């Protein structure tokens, strides 16, 4: 098809090239019959009936090769359009850096006699500093790296959301993507049919999201690994089974996978950067009251009920911003500036165990060594 419409294809490509490149350009790149190397040489003759092109090699000899059968490659400006034409592609996504290439390939596709695919242009990905991700610089993350720390579905969600907005793609976004995916999947089950179509889980799973219950979040599991100072899934499952009676790795394989992801992420990104600190006088007084409250709580209290009591303690000690109260708990107890809902963590870890953690912090113990 390209050979048949050679002149028309050249007429739309040449204006996109510099003067020097125009003089030697051809959409065909012959493959040398002797060396197998792809050659970038001018095409001096074309034989439409035979389906061949002729070029002059370094020795000045004319060489005729077919354009099919692996004897020629196409330059990238024509190759994309030819793929659309040959494979009957009807939808193509590409980054905004390829907008002009989409326009050019669409023109070539029409010249070849086909309708170009519907196109969708997505924004570029940025690193943690807001700079464009570059393969040569190596400031991005690979699919395999993402899948070490979270599920393929969480990556699908990240790609699905806001494709026309530039998004930062670095390791810190993984925990939120993992938990957002679980939240959408849980929400889906109680939605009306019209609402389900707007839920990313519907699209990620082709209209049939799994119904397996995942009662814990990625963030909670990471904090659990830190609090019990263990990277052993069996240890974490000991707490999980108490929090969710009847749950086992066999009955909840998705949750078991999440445990593995959370441990990997905790080991590689959280544990090496933990920075514990001592509480201020205001924080110490509030934590004294928190310890008393935990010691007086009945077993089996829900995470929401625990959270409410922690919230009230923060109000009673007149923190200017209650976020500062919870941030203090994370920094003093976990060595991090943020974390999951404290009440949910205490319910999972255990009220008595959480009280012991607070008691150790107030005593000045080295929590990083425990």
C-alpha cells in the first residue's frame, strides 16, 4: 500500500523534515541481503508491479529488494500509519508528545485508503519533583517495580484516573492507589447500575469486579508491620485473624497478596526512613490521657469508637489543629509523619498492644529497636 501511494505519502512527510533529510528520505529502509543491516539510503527506483525498490550500495551497485517479506522496514513516520492500516486498528492512545505524529499518521492512513483510528491523547507523567519522566535519566518506575508493591489492578486505576492531567509517577503514590482501588471495589457492590458505570472498578474488571472481602487497607498493614517489627506474613496474619475472625490466607487470597505487597513496601521505603521523636509537653500530656483511655477500653471496641475517643482527647488538650495531634502520634509511635486512622490501627493491632506501644514511647524506650 505504501509503495502504491509512494508519492502521496512522500508529499505529506517531506514538509515535516529538514532540507538535508528531504534529499535522501524514503519511507522504506532496505535490509542488506548480505549483512542483514537496515540501511538508510535513497531509493532510486520503484517497481510497483514487482513490489520492489532499488537502492545503490556502498560499492555503487544497484540492489533490488522486495518491500515485503522482511526485506524492508518502514521509517517510523510511515510505520505507525501502516500498522493501523494493516491491523485495522480502530482506537489508539498516545502521549501528548506524539500529537503531531498522530496527525501525520492519520493523513497517511487516509492516503492508504483506510479510516484512521479514534485517538486519545493523555498527558505526560512526571517524577516526584514535577519534572518530565525520562527513560535516559531513569527518574521513573517500571511496571515490574510497581507490581512488587501493589496489584496490577491498582496500576490500572492509576492509569485510568484523569488521563488528561499530568500525573506524578513515583513510589509514594503506590499506597494510595492500592487503597483507592480497594475503596472503589468495595463501593461498587452497593451501587445502583447507573452508578456502577462511573466506578473505575467496573472498567478495570470488564463489568465484573470480584466480590471477595478485603477488610484491611494497605496503609494499615504497613503500620502493622512497623508496630510489631516483623516482616513475616505469618506474624501479621496472627493479628489479622483476631481482627477478622475466620479470615485466612486461603479464604482471603487478595488480602494475603496485599499483606505481601505491604511488607515489601514497608521494608524498602518505610523502614529505612523512620524517624522517631520524643513528644512535646503538650503531646505527652495528651498521650498520658490516651494511655489511660486505652487501659480502660473494653475488648472488641470498634475502630470508629476508638477513633472518636482519640479525637476527643486531642480536643481536650486544645491542639490548634487536630491533624497535629494525629501527626504527633504517627511520629512518636511509628516514626512517620502520616498513617492510617489511628482507631482502625488500634483495633487491628489490639487495644492492649497499642497501650503497651504508647507506654513504651512515654517511657522513652527506643521503639525502632523493639
